[in-house]
C-alpha cells in the first residue's frame, strides 16, 4: 500500500511546505499546518469498497494517512471503535435516532490514542527520537504509551493536580514525568524550555501536523460504519478541537474521493461553563477565540483556555450549520450516571457533556426529535474514578 501524502499546507495563509522534513506550525503566519494528499489519484485507485476486510483499526485508511512506509506504523489497535445505538438514552432525551461512538474502547482508554499513534508514527519515520508535551490529561498517557512502543523517549510536563490515572500511565510506560506546581500554561513554559535545551520535538496538538490526521479517522469511520450516510448531527466535547476539525477535514477528503456526497452533519461543540472560549466566540461571531481567564471544570479534556485551531473549529461549526453550547459541571456528573445507567457505558465527563447538551439543543430548536444524532464519548470514565462515588 502507498500513502498519497503530498505536502503540508497552512490552513490560514496557504503557504506550502515539504512534508518529508519535520515542521510544526506555519513559519510564515504561525497557524496550523495540514497534510494534503493527491486525492485525484486516490479517487482513481481507491474506491471505498476496497476497505472491506482491512485491519480493524484506524490504519485501514493508510492511503490517506501521513506515513509513507507501513513499517513505521506504531499501533496498539486504535480506532474502529463501536458505534452503539442508544435507544434507552434516546428515549430519555427525546431523540429517535441516537447513537454513541465509544472512544473509551481505545488503547489508553481515550481517543487521544488516535492522534498520538499518528504523530509518533510520523516522528519515527522522520527520525525524531525525543518527544515532549505539556499535558493535564489523556494526551500525555497516550504519547507515553506510543513512544514506549516505538522505543522513543517521552518527556511529559504535568500540573501536580492532574488526574492520577494520567500521571500513572505516563510513569509506568517510562516517560520522563515532571510535575509542575501551577497550571497547564506553566507546564508549557517548562516543556518549551526543555525542548530548546535538549532538542526535543513538541507534539502539542495542532502545533505539529499529524495528530489531527489520527483524529480525522473518526470522520472516516463514522461514514464507513454508518453505511456511507452521515448522521444529521454530531455532538463533540471540545478542548483543542482536534477531533472536530479532523472530522471536518475527513468529510472534505471523502467527498473529493467520491466516497460521500456533499451533505454534512451539523457539528455541535460542547464546552463547560467554566471554560467556554469557543462558545463565546461563536456567539459573538468572531473569527478567533479570546483566551478564557481562570478556566475551571472537572472535565480535564475540555479545560483548554486557548486553542491554536480556534478559527478552524469556528469555521466548521458555521459551515455545518451547527453551533456551540455550554453545560455545567453538575450536569456533567448527572449525565455520567444517567448514560451509564441507561446504556451500560461508563462515559468520561467529556462524553457525558455531549448528552447534557442535547436537551438544550432540542429546546433551542437546533436539534429536532427525528434527527439522527451521534454523541462522541471521547474516553472511559474509568480514568476519572475520583469523580464518582460508589453510593447514591
Ligand atoms: C482531549 C480530550 C477532549 C478534547 O479533545 P480536543 O480534540 O482537544 O477538542 C475530550 N475528551 C477527552 C476525554 C479528552 O481527553
Ligand atoms: Zn501560514
């Protein structure tokens, strides 16, 4: 198999870069770089039926993945997670066609596995050996796991109050873990300093071009698993937004390859009331999102005060006819219990946030009861045991 990878392109100014050397962001404007593929050639060589019988993970889409040599794939079985119809939850919410894509089934128990499998594979292919990242959560665990599997060195900088599961998974897979007294931004300062001193490659999301390629496979899978008909709406818990912009990229690529038509789901971004920069920017009609002050929420994956890909998220929401919605931490906890009790899926707080957003979207008339709606449960609640009690 061959990848149709062609070049890197800036999503803001359009500058092009060589894809066979390491790049992070655009050297002309500082914005996000996307890998681009020769989709004309892929269209001829790759009718969607050729996927049948391929490996049941995200690398089944190898031709539109950024790795040139299959031998460089670093995999733990990420992706191709189940989409479960959610009848009982749907009845509770007043939706006939509700389903949940359960990303808690991924290696390292979150969908960060997709992005880090792609980024670590490409780092290996480019000859990079030492990776770093500031993280307060699942990204660090995933980077550490994939780096271990590839035999690369991982450096992780974490706030001391990060979830226990994330510290332990980084530690047990042999990452150099530094606990920082302070916030994720303080961890970022340390990570950048060490990166400069020790020549480490920073794989913070959308600040290197490949994690989004892992996350975009969500979009490929949703189309393939739903029989090449996309749902009417997708509800996504948004932090850095890599998943939502990744799906949007996937839909465009699939249309260019003739795999789907031009109909798109309405894309809904959910954030916590205590950290909602994208919701605020969407409501104001802004192109970029101002950083959120004093970000606070129990959902670590959505505690992202400023996202470098803000303009890409906002574009996707607007082009899709979707919108952005906040939920409270109390609602998140309430819906963790409801989803688990109704569907048997122990969702993470971020996944619960998508369910909590549905009644609001229905009452605002943005969703209608006969819409087919897909919720993304981005991780397993088993990584957040500190949030639930065994009683009541
Ligand atoms: C990182 C994370 C998110 C947010 O993902 P983005 O692509 O950064 O928006 C949501 N849920 C969980 C469990 C996460 O770890
Ligand atoms: Zn640029």
